[in-house]
C-alpha cells in the first residue's frame, strides 16, 4: 500500500514526465475511438473528434451524449473522466464537455462550449471557449484560465478530408498564468468502403513536432477495428468498437515505451437522429 504522500508524489512526477516528454498537459486527449487511432483525428468526423476540432460538430447526428474514461498506466490517480453532449440541426452543431483529471491533492477541471457551421459542402468552421481550473492542496496555488480554440475542415473530394485546428492562439502576456498553444494539421482518405486512413502533425509550444497516423476499418456491420502510431515515445495503439442500436461502445489502448499501457473506454448514446 502506498501512503497518500507517495501517491501524491507519483502523480506530480508522472504529470511532469508527461510535460517533459513533449506532451501538452492541457491537450484534449479523450475518446476511446480516437485513442485507438493514436489521436490522429483532427480531420475525422466523430463524436469525441468534434472536441478535437469543432469544425466537425455539424457532422454528428441529432442529439448525442458520451462518457469516456482514460486510465493512464493503470494508476487511478492519473485517471481522466469526460462527459460530452452534442446537438446538431441541419448545417450547424453545438457541443459541450466537462473533464476531470487528478485526485484530491492535485486536480484539473476543464469545460468547453463550442459550435460548428458548414459554410458549404466543402468547408466547415468551428470555435470553442474553454475554461481550466487547476486545484492543489494549497489554496494559494489554485488558478483558473480562460481561452479559446478554433478549427476548419476542408473536403476537396468526397473521399478526402483535411483538418486544421489551433488551440490558445493568445499571447500569454495578457494573463497571469501561461498556457501552451498548439497547431494540428491532418488529412484523411477513404480508400474503400469501411476503411479510413489519416495522418496528422501536431506542434505545441509545450513540446516538439509529433507525427501521428491511424486507421479505422469496419470489419463487419457492427464491428470496427482501429490502429495507429505516434512518433512521440514511439507509441502504438489499437482499439475496437461495437454498435448496439443507438449505443456505441469503444475501447482503445495506447503504449508508452517507458510507462506502459493507457486504456480508454467510451459509451456514446445517439439520443435523437437528425
């Protein structure tokens, strides 16, 4: 049994290790389907992908609700819990999420409200306001941060999609607490019925350039298979999904060359179709 002090030290150590490895601790890593593709999803319309790029929001169906749990390296104190809701009407969509990371000694709460609009059959734009609240066991270190993010989706053809996303395009000089900025650019293609392949470049002021690629294949009518690779920590991923009427169940696994496996599980409920 670890003491509370040891657990707290472990949380801080691995959180700092994540930052030192080039990962942006404020990046929105959620969605088991997205983890199965190693988060190469900035261009792929899906429920959780809509919070990676808000221009994807109008491509969801009606009203959808989702829950996700990310288990980092089998350490409960590093668990990441997310709730999401999307509402789509014709060419517009809105989405809201809440995310919690950490334990009672150190935690980060984040919430976002975004909207997306299809300007034409080939171009979609989106924007989202985000609020982060970081809490420690010392009330003097607690802080709140407000920012925004924006994205674009371009469809040159029916089978090719290009996604662009920028997070926190604001100078840190205008606020008390600094926040990393990031830029993501990716492209995907539907090679044949049921097979999607995407690749993405991710650059953050908190780290270095990360290249990611992934695929999704509809192996059967209700079964989906996923896989991916990221240049960050030479990480491999795999996942699967299963559709039961209006419910989709996804699981995903992402490797780390030093720390082991992170697993994700998602439930997405399609409450009302368009």
